[in-house]
């Protein structure tokens, strides 16, 4: 597909790094619905090329460390902004292999920023994380809450945020940082969904357990100072999260300045409440094993989303926990038909990291 900047109409092309992954692919779907054309670069370590190509994006397999590939993409397409999802995102692994996280999440982002600067692209939407807050002293979490990340994953995201601030001062980069909470669910039409190998997130793991594709689900701690004793997290539907990225992109393209926003539902659901929802929606039991607490797990993490609502005009529309589970279950039944077993969970106790 040979394209040049002079042969195209008004720039509506955006580069989406990590666009074949869970959140990135859903955002590509939302971008296309909003009149953008996503150009995706993904190394497929966690993504699926069939899914991102099915939604109509242009796809390149490759690494962000490949500066030549970035220069080629920026030379061939009139990219007006970048949405940056590409990152490793397993907290436990970041502790045992921090170099992998600093190299991919931080150093490769610097390569991307250098390529953007050379191509004179000055607008970026960055997928950050509530992990940058660490263990907050107060709830709900506001954008002004102190950032004290407690693991290399959170620190790698925080480092990027600092680099974006410095690039704004030195080079005029305008970036919107979205610190989002627990993404969950799937496209309501089951065109896309969550499909990691190995899977570590609560909702899909609970569905595997309910479907009999794993022996049981480990729940870490039911002695927290919460109503039912289990940890409380803010689950935001992945399509709501995708719409937040589109809203942030439009904000930048309208000439507005960079900013930081929490993206969550503003409501907390405990682990046991999520499992109750799985039982309601599927009609199936979820076998669980109650395990001891894990060190460093905060009892409650819930977003204050007022700033995103008042500034971006973004509000979650599908982040009720039963809607999240229903959409995830619909996707699960399509992606893992009855009688099939997920290769990374069969015959094992499932350990969740949410």
C-alpha cells in the first residue's frame, strides 16, 4: 500500500502503538467509528493481528525500538497524532525482570518520541496507569494524588510521564496522559475481547473457572477492611476506555494543551462482588480457593473521574459490572467454544493479579 503525504486528503491518520492488543484494538474500532484511520505497529507479543486487521486498521508487525520502521511509517502516512499503548504490563514480572520493563516501556518510548520529533508530530495520547499512584493515602484517587509507584511497572509508566513533561518544555510536545484503572469487558458485538496468554486478569480468569476450563480461582485475601473482606477495584469497560482515548485525541487535535486524566468508572467492585456477577450472568458456579493476602495489595483503588467528565466530556456508559461480565462472557463463548480449554489455564489453579 504505497502512500505519500501529498497524495492524501486532510490528515485523519493516527499511529497506534500496541494497537493489536486488548485495549489498543478496541480503541482502533472506536477510532474508525469516529472517522480516523489507525496505523498500527505491534510486535504481537500479546496482540492478535487477525483482530486488528478485521476492524480495518493498517498493520505493521515490528518493535518500537526499530527506528527505521517508525521513520518509514511517518514518511508514508500523514500521521496527525500518536496513541501509545505498547508496553509490558505484568506487575509481578516487572519485579523479577525490571530491566525488561524499563527497556520496553521507557527506553522504547524515547525512541518513539525521537521519531515523532523528527517527523514534526507533536501530539500524543499516552496510556498510563493507576499503578503510578502506588498505595494512595485517600480515596477516591484524584489526578493530584501523590504518585508513589511501588513496582517497576508503575515506575516505568511514571518515568514516561516525566519524559513527556520535559519534552513539552523543550520541544513543544502536547500529550494527554490517561491513567486508567482496571480495564475489563469486551466489544458488545463480540468482535473483539480480552485474549492474553497467559491470562492474569480477574474477569477472564473467573470466566475460565466458571466454564470448567480451570480448576479454581485463587482469591488473595478476604480479611481486608472492606465490606466483604476482599479487595475493591474500579473496573472500567474497555469500550468506555477506548472512547476516552478518542476524546483525548480530539482534544489535542482541536489545539488544546496537554493534560492528565484518571479514567475509571468511579465505582468500586470487590473481588467477591465480581464473582457474584459472574454467577448471575453465566448461571455457573465459580470455584475459588481463598489464599493469603499478597504483599503490597491496597484494600481499595477507585478513581475520581470528575476531571475527565468536566474537561473532556467523557463519562463511562457501559461500566456497570454486570454489563462488563455479560460482554466478556459473550466474547468468551465465541473465542473459546464449549469443549475447548484455554492452553494456559487447563488443569491449573488460576492466580489473579487484579
